[in-house]
C-alpha cells in the first residue's frame, strides 16, 4: 500500500521513523558527534544561525548536527559551571539524563490513563511523597488518596509559574463557589461572582517581594494586576505581618474579597523566607486560602537542621515546589501540592473523547493538556538522592552561602547588601572613590553612581562570559522603595561549587571594575566619580 | 572546603553530579540496561510500583533501573505502534531522541537570554519559519521582526492548551485596552473592564466541536465557561456560518463583547475543518479577533495538494499548531503564531531580577516562566523532514484515511459514522441483531443499545492491549445534541501504518464483539438484544 507513488525521497522520510540497520548506524554516528561536541562545549566566537531556515528540503542528519555543534552547542551558556553563580537552575545529577531519555522514549501523555497507564500512577505516588514532605499525613491517608480518582494530592506542572497559577485558580474558584442559583465563578465569570457575593473586587495579598508570576496569575484570572496588594517587608525582607492584618481589615471594610494570602519560602530576589507560621494563623483566623510559593526554598524541608525555617508551611492550603531549582531536576518541572485532596475539583473539566467522569485521567484537573512524564524526574530524585541526600545538599548550600558572604565582606571592593537567611546573596561593587566608607551612609547621588557602576559591571561580566552573577534592582528591607539599589545576585546552589570558585568570581569582578574605572578615566565625563558631571 | 564533615555518603551524593571515571562507567551500564529494556518493551503483566516510595536513603542506580524496567517500561502504552490508532501523538522520527538529549544536556532556560543566548535566537527563527508557513510575509518582514525585541511573531508553549490560552489572553486584553483613565483589563480586571467599556459580559464564539481547552481558557480568564457560546455545525461537522452571523448580531444587541471568534482547523473529535475563509470575513467585518486552533490540522499547510482545506487561515490573528501531533515531535511542544508582531505586548510583564524592558528576554511575553529549548525540536523537524517531507506525510495520512473508511464500510460488523475531511474517522460496531440495517434508521432505543455495546467494546479492546482506538461521544452534524452517539475514533497519523495494520485492528474488534455477544448470551439480561430488559 505504501509503495504507491513511493520514491527515494519518500523512503527517506519514512526511514526517519524506522529502526532499520542503516538508520541505526546513521543515528549512532550522529549521537557520537553530539556527545563529542557536548564534551568539548566551550564558549567560543558566536556563529549565528541562518536567519531564515530553509526548510524546503531535508538536510542530512550529520550535516545538521555539524551545524548545531558550530552554533548551538558552542555558544550556549554553561549553566552547570560552578563559576556561573547567578541562575537558580543549571546543574543536575547525571542520572537525570537517563531519566530524560526514558521519558522521551516512552513518550507517554499524562493527560489520560490510556496514554500513560504506569506513569499516571508514578505521578500520583510521587506527588504523595512530596505531599508527605510538607503535610506529613499518615500512610493510610496516602494509600487512600492515591487510589481514589476523586482525590488530587497535587499536580506536576511545566514550571512554577503554572503551579502558582493553578493554585490561585483553585483559590479563586473556592472563593466564589456555586451557591443557590449562582453556578460559581468558573461558569459565570468574575463579574457575576463579585455581584452575587457582594464584593467590589477580588485580591491577592502578600509581600512586595513576591514572584512576578503572581502578577501574571492575577492578570490571567481576571482580577487585574492592580488587585495584587503588595505589602512591606521587614529589614530581613520578610513580610510585615502587622501590615497583613491591617490589609485584611481594610479589605473587609472596602468589600474586597481576598482569594489568597501568599507566603514566600525563599524570595527570588534574595532568598528570604516569610514568617509562615504567623501568616498561617492570620489566614486561618480570616478563613482565607493560604498559598506558599516554595519554588526556591521548599527543599529546605529535607534538612533536619533547617526545616524549622519553613515552620507553618504545613498549614498552607497549597504549596509550589520547583524541581528544576533546588531539587536539581532539568528545566522545567514543578509540583503543586494541595492540603485538601478535594480542592482541585473546583477546576475540574471533562471532554467527550477522554477525561470522562470517574476516569482517573489526570487531565481532568490540570491546567495543561498533553504533558510528558516529567514526574519520573521527581521519582528518580527521591530514590537516588533521597531525603537524606537533599538534606545534605541544602545544608551545604547554606554553609557555603555564609562563606561567600564572608568573602564579600572581607574585600573593600564590595559591599554586602543582604545576608540571606538562605542561599541567595545580594552585594555590589564600589567605585574606587567610594570604598572604605562603610560607617557613613551614601547620599542618594552616590547611590545613583554606584547603581550605574554595578549595571555596567554585571553587563560586562556577562558579556565576557568567564564568570556570572545576575543583577536585580531592589529596595531592601524597610527602605523606601523610592530608592532602589542595583545589586549583584549570587545564587549558591551548585553542589560542585567550592571556595576557590567564589574567589574566582569576585576576582573577575574586581578586574572588570578596574577596567571600568580606566574607561571612565579616559572619558571626560568621569561617570564613576563621586559627583558625576551632568 | 567541601571536605568538612564529608563521608562516603556525602561523596556519593556529590558523585551524582560529577563526571568521574567511576560515575561514567556506572552511567554507561545503566544506559545499556535502559536501551535493552526499551528494545524489549512489551506489554506484560503489570507490576505495580511500591505505593509509598521510600526516599529516606539513596538507592543504587542499577537497582533503580531494574525496577523501572519491571514496572514503568514493560507496562507503558506503546503509542508508536501502528496498531495503536486512537491517539493524536505517539511516534516521532528517531532523530528527535538526539535533539531531546541535546536540549536536556544544554539545559538552557528560555525565560531569559542570559540563560539561553543561542536557543532564544533558535526559537525566534523557528517561529519565523512557522509564521511564514501560515502568513507568508516577505523575507524582509522576517529579518526585521526576528531582530526587533519589540516584536513577537509567536511563542513556543508546552502544549496546545497553553497556546490557546495565551491567544485568548491576548485577545481579551486587546478587547479592553487602556483608554482615557482606564488602565486596561490586564491591570484593572474583568469587572472594571466591562464597566468601562459598557458591556454585560465578554464571550468566546465558535463551533460546539471546539477543544475543551477553550472552556478552560474562558474559565481561567474570568469570562466563565457559560460565556463560551457553542454554535451548531453542518452535516460535515463544520461551523454553521449563518449561526455565527446571528450570534454576532445577538451579542451586539445584548452588550456582549466577543473577545474572539474561533475557527477550528481539525476538530479533535472528527478532524473536520471549519470554513475559515468565511469566518475570517465575518470576523473582519465585525472587527473581532479571529483565532484558529490548528493544533491538529495545521501541518496540512505543508501539502500543496491539501493546503486549500485551510484557506483563510492566513487572515487569522493567531494560530496554534501542535508539534507533538502531526509535526511528529515528542509530547508536548506547541507553537502560537501571531499575525501582528505587536499583539503580544498586551500581555507583557517585567521583573527586577530579569526581563528588564528592552532585554529581548522571551519571558517578558510568555505565559510560562522557566522553559527548556523545545524550539529545537521544531527547528530540527523543519530541517530534517522539511516542508516537502511534511507534505508527503500529510498526503499519505489522508490517503490512508480513505482506505480505512473503505475497510470499515466493507464490513457488515461496522457502521461508518463520519467520513472525515482529514484523517480522524468515527465508526462503531453493531451488535449481531442490528447488522445489515443500513437503509432503515435506528430507533433511539436501538441507538442506546449500540452505545452501550461500543462502550464495552472499546474498554475491552483497551484492556486487552493488542490494538487500540479511542472512544468519544458525539452528536454528529446537525443531529440533535440530545441524542449523542458513542463512537470509535481512529486517528490515522502513524507514518508506518499500513493496510494490514488497519485490518488487524478491525479483526481484533470483530473478535471482541463476538466475545461480548457470547457474554450477553450467557447473561439472562441479554444486554445487547434489540429490546433490552429493564
């Protein structure tokens, strides 16, 4: 049948899908080339891809891989290097590559059981293990809810943004459930929900250091970004709980429905952890949904030594953990955990061709539709690293973070801006003329000079590509947000990171600062002098 | 430094991240085991995973893989088999495994350029190629917009649901843009937007065969699922455009703002394609955003012979294509294409630590945050399969679909319910007593009997696991939706599928039907008799 109209081109195309001996040999050769190229992966002179990929006829496999080697592989960012200290993800244990190969080979689709009979079960069991990490229910609880199609202990999502969005979607729906003749916000929409329940608006409340995905979620969910109420933080960058109490009173007065109070277990900017216990008590007193964004800090729960930092998280209605951050999974795999196994029914959907009621298809209660078996990354990690292994890794990260803080503090070229509770450090370089001034505060003019200096420093460092830290703009602690500082942001999370790497990063920055000063000297403007000529 | 407090356990954990000779050998052995297990992959007796993964201490790599072999690998669904004809994804060309290995190895994060300097560019160029497939602008257009950080030709998303959601998010925001003192719906939320613009509600309009992700999007975006207006279809399961015109008039009368009119290029249920040209004209006349869900049928554009089926798609404001369906990518990679490169500014977000304005970071205008380099799957496919290769594959799918329809029609055991315009076929098995009745219509009682029969047939077939088609419930054409039929759904998309596979699937079903009749005979109820005893 397939021979009708076939020719060598058509055989070639069909050959791409087959396991013939010839295809195998070609494949093996391409894989060898790929592995060799990855082994030699270095940042070299960029070769841009052709801007307009000519897709009119197939290209030879080896030719294509040769092109990828010259372009993609050589010029990608080496995020797994210990000298690359600015990202929250990058390195993963080597076994993850095998798990990735397995997920790809099986190519199951977690949207329905028929297309993922085992991996659906793996996801349910893995979520139960993560749920236990946070909520520590009985074995009976987990046995029951893993088997019960009506229950949802959590969801694996393609990243923390989707996890946070799903949590707030559930929270929104639980705030405006069906009642009397009102069919619920999911069916009737935001406007009728507010009208029926008698509110002016629906809001999300949390620290002003919340991740920008909350703003995105508020926009998507029809609340509007203006209805994300950003509260001040204390000098340790933790939510001011008195402000939270005031805000809740204020919302009641003004008929604003708080759909969720947010706690942050590891802010993206500086790693600070909100007082979750107190927030939990306030939320419970107000009968408000409590969501914890533990994308960064969640794995501290594995450490017997540090898990007290997250006390109160077990009272959260929902928690997001990022696998690709401190669980060392590939980008991007996250998990949303739900304290109440019935909560996700508030977002349940059905379709005719699948997801029939009672089917146990995971797609009934997920934001995403088709999804691969990323749960297996979590499963393997929990087995092969294990709770004890993660505990050790988290303890090391915090220990090394203190060392890095000390290294910064010891050098006059730098100023430590925030000694993190966890393992994200903010600091900045100081222009020559402003060093050794730690006892007398900088003027706002001086801050502006230092800001410009650090922006150039980080850009130059990033371009040079020898070492890396990221850059943020932050009003620290209870400082006025009107005077934000440009900060260098070091993320201490690579298990292979050692003290000499930290020193190399700082020395690289010192040498770039010297270059910047020289450039400034050569320019008449002297832009890093104390009083810039304007 | 790392030696402080180290012991063999800690060395083991750190060893998971390193490339030592010992780790390499262990890794190579595990990979061999994995490949052998995949090669022997068969559906065998299920071995359930332990319900409660003991994660307190690390497990040996080979032991873990041995467990995966017994559980996950042996019992996963073989979606790439030509006998598995019910899913929309499954098989992919072998080179995709190499691309997957590369994406995983590089582990770039597409949310920002600093973490994906080359793959950001690859994504932009790949989206330009897909944009050209639909919109066919000049080379100058693509050169300009690929380079311009203010432009967005499209987005790669983790699946079509997120693509559709993003399109409708953009459409919603464009319907309620900032104006005078109103800051726009993104900032102010749904209620204030309706109030300011003077509407009662915001709605999405399209055929009742639209994918369930539209309902999900309407729920998420604050419209409410009741505000998805489902219009009737003609006898070929294509949107009734007269109903669309009536609906638009009705919405104007009742102050309903249509944020988007939907066209479907390949319904999930039966592969039908809406009259996109006519819908485009109606949408343009009404100044309404026109979104086309081409998740299934989009690749027909590659075929010179069939691309006319999608005429009018080039007038869509946005189009979703699923990579993991008929572009033969692994699950789940999709692309959203935007006709107007400025449209996505309506959802732009910033953050301090990245996504600074003008940065060119893709995360500024994506629903997702951290994402991997899935764009490389599309890039490789366009090079190694190419437009001509895809054209051939699509033509084969439609040709084989006609053969399958003929095979069903020839056998008295079956009734063909829908001869697809494309390559999804609906048919059903007939109980013995109801065969050979094609000229006289079935009573609704008889339909109910046939429905129950087909539900059991498909469940039994799925459980037996030798062959697979999916099952749906559908009111076909302009039939009353009050009398939906249970249908078997064959998806003809595997390039290795041949006529003998189709015959095997049908023969398997015939033998299962005989078993069901025997069972029914043994039961006094005779549940597949014409007049079921109640």
